[in-house]
C-alpha cells in the first residue's frame, strides 16, 4: 500500500510509500506540491509517521535511510573508504565496504547503496529458521543476526534476491555484506559530504518519503548505468567511441 | 630480512615474459626506508638491475610497476608509478597515472611488479590477489585502449578488474607511446607503452581484495585525514576543482604569458577562448571525476554537443597540457577538433603532450617549407587544420606511410634526421618534448624542463627543492597537483609522520629533504651511466634562449644565458653536485649512493 498526503500550497509534503513496484508509477510536481497520482489513500496531517512509530524513538531517529543523487558522483570512493574503515578496524578495504561504487564503461560511477526496503526481498529470500536477516523496524536496517545463523557462501540467496544488486559476498568468507547504517551515523554520507566542497554531495540521509527508499529500488546497476548514460551523455548513450 | 609493519607487504612479483616464469621476490624493509617506492625505488632498482647501456626496446629492459606505501590506505590522492629506461630519451623514466589501478594493485597484496623479458606472442598479465597468470592477448592486439579494457573485462567475466593497457602506438613501439588506465588516464611521458609493446605485453589486469597493513591505525588515519583536508583547502586550487587544469589555459594566455601556441612561436593566442575551460563548460563537460579518495576531482568527463562531425564524442579532458598541445599549439580554433585529437591520442595510446608537440613541430616545418606535402603522404599539415592533425595521430600510432614513420620518431630524432635548419625549431630537452608552458613567459618552468631527470616534463618541480618535493610525490606515489603544494608548503614533515605511523618507522622531518635529494641523485647517476648526462644537457631548446616572445603579457621575454647559468648553479649547489652537474663523492656518501662512485668518477 502507499500512503500520501496532500499539503498546503508551498509546503513540502512527505509521501510514504512502501509497496514494491510503485516506483514504476508516475509523479507530478504541481505548484510546489508533490502529488502522488497513483496514491490511493490520503492520511491526515500528523499521521505521517504514526503507522511505524514505536513511541520511544523520535521520528527523525527512526526514519533514517540512505539516499543518493547519483548524477554528481565523482567516483572518488571516499564512501567505500569510510565504510570499510568503520567496520574493519580502521583499515581501508573497499572489497568489504557495504556501499560500493561501480564503474560503467569508465564513464559512469554508480554508488550502490542499500535502500533498506520495507518488505525487503533479501529478507524474504533468506531460507533459514530463524532467519539470518530481519528488517529492524526501529533502525530500518536489515539486521544480520550472526555468522552462525547465516549459511554464507553455500546460500547467498539474499544476494541474488536484492533487486538493485547492492549485496556482495565477503571476498574471504562468502558471507553477504549488509549496511548497518553505522548505528545511525552513516560514515559514507559524512565522507561524501566532506569531499563535496564545491559540488552537491551525492550521498545523504533522508527520511522516508517521496523519492527516498523508493526511487531506485528496482533499478539494478545496468539499468542505473543506462539511465545515467541517457541523462548525462545524450546523444552518445552507448558510451562507445565516435 | 625485516618486513615492514605496515604500508608494504614485503614482496614483489617478478615476471619473466621470456620464460613465462612468475616468482615472488622478498623485499627488505631497509630498501623501502631508503627509497620509499615509485621514483626513488625505481631509479635504484634500474641502476642495480639493468645492465648498463641496455637498449630500451630490447627484452633486457625492465618495466617496474610500482604503487607506493600510501596506495590503498586512507591517504588521499594516490596514483600509480611506472619506471623503466626510456626508449624515447635513453635515460631514466618515471611516469605516474591517476585512476583506480594503483590502489587496486596494492590491494592485491604485492608491493609492485618487476617485468622482464619478452613474451613469444601477445600476452596480458592477470593479477587477482595471489593468483597471477599470463594469458594470450592475440585477440587484443591491434585494439585501441578502450576496446582492450572492455574486452579484458568481458573475457575475465568480471568488470571489477582495473586495467593498464597499451594501444596500437605501444604495439608499434612508437617511442612516445603511453600506458592507459581507466580509459582516459595516461601514464604519458617517456614511452612506457613502447616498452610494454616491445615485451609483447598488451595489458595488466588487476583485482585486489586485501587491506594494506597499518602499524598505528589510529594515528595514521588521523594524519591522513589532516593531509586530505590540506589537499582540499589550498586556496589557489579551488578553481581547479571547478574548471580542472584547463582553467589555466586562459590564465596562461591573458595573465602569465606562458601559453604555448604554434610550436612555441608565440605565447599570445586569444582564440584560446574557443579551446579552454569556458568553451569546454559550454559544449562538452558533464561531470567531475576524481582519483581514489581525492577531494580535487580535477578531471572532467564530457560529451561533445557541438552538432558537428564528432557530436557525441565522450572523453575526459581537456587538461591544461592536453588542451594546449592538441589545441593552441596546433593553431586550432575549434574545440571539437582539439577534443577529438585528445581522445584519439588516448585511444591510440599516445602521449598527448609529445604528440601535440610533434605535430606542431611538423606544422612549423611545413610553414617554413622544410617539409613538403610529399613528405607527409599528401596530408595538409598546416596550423589550424584539425582534420589533418587527427589523421596524423592515427598515422603515428601505426607508423603508417612516410608521415607516420617520420613523426613517430619524436622531435629530437626528426630534427636529427632532417638536418639543416630543422633543429632550430625543435623544442625538447634531453629528447623529451616540453609540456605546454613556455619558460620564457614563466621562468620557473624552465627548471622543470631543463633540470628534471627525465627531460622536458612538467612534473619535475620548478625550483631545486621543489624537485625534491615532486620526487617525493612520485616516490610516495601521491598526486603532484593535489599533494605537493599543500603538504610541502605548509608542513612537509607530515609525509614523514604519515610514514612513521603507517610503517612503524622513526623518520625525522629533516630526513624528508635528504631523501628527496637521494631520489633525484639516484636518477642522476643512472642518467650519467646510461647517457653521460651533464651540465651540457641541462639546458632549454635554443628557441627559448634566442627568440624573445613576440607578443602577449610577457612580450620580449627570453630565457637568457644568465638565467640558465643561475638555474644550473643553484640546482647543483642544492643537490651537492659539481659544476659539471655530477654528484660529488661526498654527496654520494652522505646519500648512501656510494655504489655509483665508479660511474661518477669516469664522468
Ligand atoms: S546468505 Fe545468509 S543472510 Fe543471505 S539468504 Fe543465505 S542465510 Fe540468509
Ligand atoms: S536494497 Fe537489497 S539489500 Fe537492501 S534491503 Fe533492499 S533487497 Fe535488501
Ligand atoms: S551507512 Fe554505514 S554501513 Fe551503510 S554503506 Fe554507509 S558507511 Fe557502510
Ligand atoms: S563519496 Fe560520494 S562522490 Fe565519492 S564515490 Fe562515493 S558517492 Fe560518489
């Protein structure tokens, strides 16, 4: 189901959407108002975060998601550095970074982040009981239980299931590498914003809402790359030589 | 044999292409303490391991692929260095390239590769962590650099490999062929592509998933973060983030008076407005791109939107040097032609700086009637003719026809071959074409060209101590643009502190300068041994010293005899070399280069 709210003129309106596939729907920007054409149910003011709020946490604490405006990515990989340093005893090791930047035809850099899907396909695909990964409603992360519960390299069903190709295998162990949002303080975002001294930063945290946790969900690397080729390099959309 | 606590793995790969043997060479920590990596280590290893006077295109030449200690760590702006004996100049060659290959290499767990011998047929080397193999490259031979990279990733079924490749120019051993990384990044100078080609080595594909060990992680990461901030916050470089180095084109013309145009006949070229950063911004640029962990993103990727013949051309650039050498130096007035020329050089695997110089030189020879259309297969090689220049790039790469054969020689050999007045207009030092800054307009650049150990290069440093700093950058293998000025000008000791926490060493700040002198002197003694280099060679081309600039902000300027003498004297005094430019025995001793005593005695 998707939920949306119509706002007063000029006011920014949050739209919460949690149904997969909705990304294919269309949106229109009208007079400063974001209007979800496909939205079927309108909710009243103040109810925006009510459905998920567990009470204790403030909405801004629980509503953290990663967001990426990929057009501006410089391919500097500072995000990979930061993620791996944070989770790997301070050592840089992009091959175990959760966020990873894919190069396409050497002309597009696509930062791959976890969208922390509400009805996460990776979680659905996990065959163990109890499941080795669960969607944590409080933190939004896909919580990885432990290396004992996870079947690792002989399974990797989650990796296959992730529609955006975010998940990767750990090069040594074969366990999937999940994004834990760094316990609420995403290091990749900090690193990306710090390097962007005169460009708009690519990575940010955002509250669940229009375009967030939604916009790229079904977009795998190839689709994303081709989309960006269209946007950035038209008329040369195949990236070949001329 | 001691192993470093961090920054290095303590082992190098040794690949003998003749026998196909791949082996591991253990590296003692002391050699890293003395030479660090890249430039310094390369100069030392070449001196020790290359038989004197080796033909650079023979199987005996050694190609060293050397990332530095900082590669793959939290250090900003690291690159990849390669050293060899240059087939273009016959002396020491160090060439550096940005992009992703350097760090990827380090993550494979090797400190470098020593490539020797010659493969029986086209071959490429695959390094995937500990798994190293030689593969057949027959199907890749003849492909341009872009196609080669794509084909390798397809063959290995893994697009996470990073490649170091040569194009047709390297295959055909054009002595100024370059090595390409990430499609548009070039290890340009001194002909590394020809060395690879002479070894039948089409490419190296690299994938690494390890981490570089760090002795004191917390201290190191803190210093590296400080170092990155210093790179990001140089006031003079803020414009480079936005406009790349291409932004210097207009500056060099209208302010500095050091732009190069029409084979150094003038430094005044107002049409630069149609070739420089502003034009690129209007009709070409789309994105900024950066090397790993670099806050500068000085590179600009774009797509031509001019509606002309090359509409839709995707390329990276122009940089200051490429934009000048393939643009103003050729007397062009259209951005499109210049950009296609640059892209063609990348695809063919040619050094854009040398190629632009060579074509500009030929254009002047045509202008003066010293070359006739018949000498050039009928190509109308006149200033302003972009199509002729682009056609010539392809001919040079394939050594095609009379024109290709002649121009692929490079300026020095062309002048030697043509004889007569041709040498008057030949712009090179030590056989290396100069890089886009006229030293009459900007004299410090003369130091880089005349005194630098690989001849006419812009990455050598503009003062004696500046050269020590640049040699440091190329030894630690960090970017000379992003790191030299911010670190050296404000706090050179930060490099020593970083190495101390990274490797567990106890270097003192003053070691920085001693070691810089060691790197340069090690290259110098190699050059003395190989080519008898001395004071007579540390000079600028005759045009720089005899023809005053005819117009522009520095009208009338010339690099005088006194300028040359002062430049040489200051330099030799700083490095402890004698009046003939030969390191004194005391200097060699103090720098632990005693092994070169025999050679300097003879000089
Ligand atoms: S690899 Fe582990 S987390 Fe992924 S689906 Fe299998 S058991 Fe679940
Ligand atoms: S993006 Fe992929 S890994 Fe992340 S929650 Fe969705 S399916 Fe799982
Ligand atoms: S939020 Fe943290 S864990 Fe997730 S990708 Fe960014 S740095 Fe890695
Ligand atoms: S830090 Fe930002 S700009 Fe750099 S690679 Fe990551 S997403 Fe792209």
